[in-house]
C-alpha cells in the first residue's frame, strides 16, 4: 500500500474537474505516508494528533472523508489492489449543529443595512440568497446564459454545484426584479469591473451589513437555512424543499423537520384516547 500513490491517483483522476481546493487537506494527510499499511490504531493516532493541535472534529472528519474517498476510488479502478479501506465507517463525534435562522424582521433589517450606503449589488445578492436558497458560490458564478427570466428560472450547472447535480432554480418576483437590476454585463450576473470577471466574495460588505443591522452573529450560509425555514414553516413538504435546495438526498433536508412541529402535533391526534380518571 502506497498512500502517496493512492492520493496522487485520486487527485489526478477523481478530482481533476473539481472546483474545490484540497491542497490543505492533502498536506495534513501526508502524515499517513510513513506507513506501509494503515490500521485503525493509526487513524486514532492521527485524530489525537490533530485534536492536540486544536483542530475540531468536524475538520478532522472532512480530512478523513477525503482519504476514504481516495482509497475507495483507487480500489474501484485498480483491480490488482486487495487492501481493505480502514477509513470506511470511521467518524468522530461532532458538536451538534444548530443552524441560525433569521426571521422576516431580521431579513428586512439586513437588506436595509446593505442598501444603506448604496451597496445595491450586495442588497440584491442577499435578496437572491434568501429567495432561491442558493449557496454563495453558486450565485456568484452564475452567468446570464443560464438565466431564463421569461421562463422564471435559472440553472446551476453540475460542474458548479456542490454535489455535481444540475439544479433548476425557480424565480419569484423578488428574484426577477433583482436580476433585472443586476443586468449590466453580458456574461456575469455579479460582475466586478475592476477584475473584468465575476465577484468572488461579498465577505467584507456582508460583515459590515450584519454589524449595522444589529442582528447578532450571522453567516452567509445561514441565509440558505433561512430560506428553508420559511418554506417549512409554511407547510411546504420536505421533498419539495429538498428539490429547491438541490440536496442529493432528502435525508439531508431532515435537519429542518423540527421547524414544523405543528404538523407533528396533528399526527398525534390519530392516537386513541387512553386517558382515565384517577384520584391522587
């Protein structure tokens, strides 16, 4: 077993079209190069070492996911390989993830804050995130040849989506008006004239807008959670929410199920009445 060879093979063949950067993860995983055969004890030692450096379990899990995928990819395409993938099924416990959901009032405050200093592009970026459920990168890389305003949808191409799945995003009136306001370049929806390319990030403007809005700590990705929360609270089925978010598996969307507790309460009404009178 040559771990470097396995990772290099995965990097060349399995990730050659990926838009995600894996350099830092690969660098950390070089620790495994010293072993001719990796055992579960080695995996535990790696985790302990990374934890001692103050690395969170969620980060370690993402690193292990990369090397697990690399091993599985190698085993799939190299028939002569006979080793077992020790990383399969291994995962550290992570802290419970509780996403932040904004209410309608907080969304209005954030939008007004973004527009306060005439940053209309940031305003429309936030507005589109809230009304489409897009990931930030999907929206910033959007080009006009994938936007169909008359048909009220745009397309996130599979090469740009996180799960390599082509996603069709329906547009409501707010999204259409935002797109019409942004139409000032022939190619990019979010155009940066200084670089003659698409806008790469609104992070600085975002931080300023959040601070001025006085709504506490909010990440850009929380707007995607907020989009989902509004739909769930209005009774939109989880399957439809999953489709709108572009999830590869409806089980991922289950994290939002608790936002519609009234639906669960209604389910309890079908139970038989078993209460009996009793005296203390």
